[in-house]
C-alpha cells in the first residue's frame, strides 16, 4: 500500500495544522447553539448513520465496499465542532479488510470524509450524471489504497451549516424526479457535506389537509396550486393556477416521495428545511372568512394582469387567522413526517412588495410570521432568502432592519443569496447582527452557459467569516438550476471545509487530472485559460443566458445597434423613434460576454488536440461538447449581427447568405448536443410523462415541461410572455425542432422586407412566432433519451467548419461558392 501525498494539500491536511481555526460566530447566538444541540440529540443512532454511509459507498464504489470503515464520534473528539477524521485503519493486514477509517460527527461528515479522501488521495471526481458523472477509475484496487499521514487527517467545518437549493430549484431541475433520481441527489449532497438541504416536495398534499380544517375543499384549491413545472412560484405567491390543476394522484405521489426523501436525509444526519406558511392563501378563504384581512397582490409578469393566473391573495400577517394557519401547517407536517429539524423556510415577499413601508408595520408582519412557526414548534428557526433585499428597492435600511429584528436575534437566519457577485453582508452591518449564510447563486433558470467566478468562490466565504463582527454561520449553494458547470460546484462544495482561501491557480491545475483520470499538460493549459476567461466573470452582471439562438430578439432589426448602444439605423420606415426604442428595450437583451472568445477557442483547440488520450472519459466528452457549444453559441451571436448589418445596408444577398449560415449552425449545434446525454431534450419530457397515471396527465405534464423552457408564462395572439425564454436550454431536439424554426420565421420577414421595400412586419413575425410556440407546447412529438454520435469527431468537424477561421468575409465567399453549385 503506497503513500500518495499531494504537496499542494499537505499544509491543509495534517492533523495539527487543522486544529487551528477561527472561533465560530455561532457562539453569540444562543438560540442557534441550542438548535445544534437539539439536532445532535435527535439524530438517528450511530448504527443508522454508519449504515447510510455504507449504503452510499456500495452505490458509488461497490468494488471497494470493504475497503473503508466508518465510525460516528462525538463533538468533543473534534474539539467541539463538526468534523471528519481520515486515518489508516489500524487493523488492516490483507486484501478484503478495511484499509481506511473515516470518523465523523454524522453520516454527512462520514460521507464528506469519503469524498475528501477519494478526491485528494485517489484523484477521483464526482459530479452529477448529466455533467459526466463520476471518474473513479483512478482509484487504486482494493488492498492498495494510498496511506494518509500517520497522525491522521482532521478536517473541521469552519461554520456549522452547508445549505443547498434555491426555492425554485425544485421546479427548474427537480420537477420530474422519481425516487431513483432523488436517491442519487441525496448521495451527492452527503458527499459534498451538505447538511441543511431544502425539502419542499409534497407540501401541496399537506396544504390540502390544513385548509380542510378551515372549511376549504379540495376543489377550492384547483386554481390555487400551480402545475407541476410551476409549483415553486405558486408556493411563493407569484401566481396561481398556471399549468394546473393538480391531479390528486400527483399530490399523493409527491407526499409519499417526500417521506422517502426526508427519511434518507435524516438517516445521514441532515437537517432538512421544511416550508412554513407565508400568507399565500386560496381565493376561497376570502369568502369563507369575510372579516379576515386579505389583500390581492399586484401583477407578476402576466401580459395583461389576467386574474386567472395573477394577483394572488395574501392574508395579512397581523390577522389572528395567520397564526392559526401557520401553526396548523407546522403541526400537520410533524404529524405526517414524525419529526422535523426545526428549520423552516418562509419568503413572504419574494418579488412581492409589502403594501406599507412603515417599519412598525413590517416588524409586526415578521413577528406574526414567526409566531405562526413557533406556535407549532417551540424550537423553530426561520430561514429566509435574502433575495428581496437585492431585488426590490423597497427594502431600504430601515425596512430591512425592521424585518430582520422582528424576531429574537438568532431565531432568523438569512441566506445572502448572491454573495459571490453582490454580497449584502458587507453593506448591511452583517445583516444588522442577524446570522446569515454566505451563498452562491450562480445559475438562473437552469440555463446552460459556461460561467463562474472561481476567485470569488475561493475567497468570499473566508473573507466574510473572518471579517470583524462576522455573523456568518454557514455556506450554501442557491442556484436556480443544477447539472451545469461542474467545476464551479466542485470548488464551492469544498468551501464548507476550508479554513483559508483556496489558491485557485493551484487548484485548477489538479482539476483536469481528477476529472478525467489522467494528467495531460495540454488540458491543464486549457483549464488555466478557462479559469482566466469564462470562469473569471468580474463585471457584476447576472448571467441569464441571452444567446440569440436560445433567446431570439423580438425586435425590429432596423433598430438593433451593431455597436452596443441603442440607436436608429439607416432604414427610414417612419416608425416613431421613441416607440422603437421602447420595443427594443422591452424585447432585446444583449448576450452577456465578459471574456475573449479567441482565448476560449484556443482552449477548445487544446481540448481537441488532447481528445484521443481521454475520448473514453464521459466527463471529458461532456466538457468537450459544452466548450464547443459555448464557442459556437458566441459565434452564432456574431453571425446574427452580421445578418442584421446586411439588412440595415439593404444587402439582400448577404442577408440570404448569413441567415442560411445561422440556420445551418443551429442544426449543427443540435447534432453536437446529441452526442452527450447531458444535452438532450428527451429525458426532460419523458421524465415528466413517466410520473403520469393516464393519457390526460401525460398531456398536462408534457405541456408543463415544454412551456417552462419556451414561453414560460401566458401570452396572447400578438403578445409573447414576459418571461419567454427565461428557462431556455441548449438541448438537442429543442434547437432543431423549435429554435431553428423560430429563427427561420424571423429571417423570412427580414427578406420579405428587403424584397418589398416595406418595413419589417414585427406584428406578423410576432403572431407567427407565438403560434409556432403554442403549437410546440401542445405537441406530443417524442425525442430520444439516448446520446448518439462521436463527440470528439463532431467537435473537430465543427471547429474546422466554423472556428478555425472566423473571418466573415471568408465565410461569405464560401457561401457564394456554395450557391453556385
């Protein structure tokens, strides 16, 4: 059994070095220290947690099921903190006996210790299946696992909590999951050390039972719950009824699934965060309780304030009925699940503004919300997303402090949701001395875009935790969608255990070896370039993917600026300028570009040159497809602008040539994406249909799945949804079956405009595009769920075709030659 030390990590991994940690800010919050004691007392037995970890090992690495031993230890062994300890097993003597002993305070720490060992001593890699899955062939065979330092390795958590999920992740990524998929995710959580996961499934069935106590029938709730793909927003009171109503079988199945999810989370020693009552109520309550203080919220992104979907009802938190319902909901959850972790999420004002800005009123709202939780659970802690403080200018310091101080200090924990880009802890006196969790938001709507800020992730949590008067009590990942950018989540998950800032240059040098299982200098160079470009976004912008292919501009091409500024182009069609600019600003977000595309193309060239050495690696194939897609997507944005430029110059020939080039590129991109399972439309649609019990449910669930990734919300014949393309995806099937046809319609109207000499028929384009979209939403066309094609060969072909020489004059010359045949 040979020792394989990694020099980079030695200073962090020796037992003695890691005993030196900063004192935790948790000490100042007696309620939270009490809660941690409660969590420790209420965890399942050591045998249950150890068995949960062994089960994970058997699913992850069954060949090594007898190579590891796991043991639960008390906090005192870790110096009073949560930790794991990796050591050489004292009884190892021959093959078949445990070689490595991992001890920890919970099943989560045991699992995180296993991951830490595999990652740092065996150079293994673990990511979601869709992003390439695991790389474990670098793990030595049983009987020859690497030794750790003879003294053992102690890794302490610098802060007690590692939070996971956004309130909308359940809809963007998890809407159609069954138990098989959930089991994999809970394993992934445990391996990353996540101990505070959001657990939102099944709550609609709980609400059915609660509202029945208030004389609200099941049929009264038909227009209250959203459809399966839109539950996150109906839960937050942004909308109601859209995509519904929910069949009773859905409600019952999701409740049964939730019980499995919670059971497994508790077995690992996790503390799942359950929902609490936010004041969002069905319209029927207003009629059953006419004296209750119930108001109607404003419009949230419907095109015409259609009351069928918008303007939900909110029960005033100062109404006595609020606490009654809040208490009943907490108690019903305990009755159903048999236990709770005492941490509850509630976001009453998520993108909904309070009616009054008086601090006293806001304080009374917060106090009443918490009273509803505490009435049902005396140990309740309120966990609140801090997004409202970034999103809504309503929340000035006085209002913010009034809400945060409306409950006893330590009974409310805030998620600093977008801390890697726009932290609030450093501009709010550490949330006015209220405990918070430093969170990475990173992704919106599960868009597919290579993007990240690795330096911020590697330093931000440490800076916040070690800052003067810090009130930070955890780290978290709050992405709207998962299964993208595995490098970002690989680093962020480590920050739950790092005491010091991570040297990203050194870290990224090891990343390709872990991810692909081989050390290849060209791939190290490629990842250095990606770290310095794509994963170094410092412009402070939110990265919602607005690439032209997936978020096609709904605007007259004559007013699209080719320089980045809104300006009038050379065509004089007589439309009032102010109206044009309003149309453009409402309908066209320029794609986000923060790096040199030439650098990224060079990184791709290095990937292609190394491909023959790692073409058998699924993780490499995922990254290759994603990187090729990224380069071609930005190239497509430029092709579109060249088409617009030709249009503005009245150049029919070039509009024809470049529009054909664009459409061909979309088809070729679809072919590329079909080479990996992580970029397919089929699984999203099939997993939705898989949960249906009959044909009608299949149609409803598939419509939900198709709508979320296209129009998203309501539209009229000539008014597209205000949220169109927010959930866009680079998925094979979606590009060829929808995005290509949409672009073709737009180009058709551009050509007609030039041929007739008339202005671009924006209204007619819009009607035809909306009709295309609504038809596609209702389609039942089946798409494959299995990848096909050789990712390396296709990527090389596309590189040679589009990226080897990106001179548009050469492109146009080639198009002219092709047109002669």
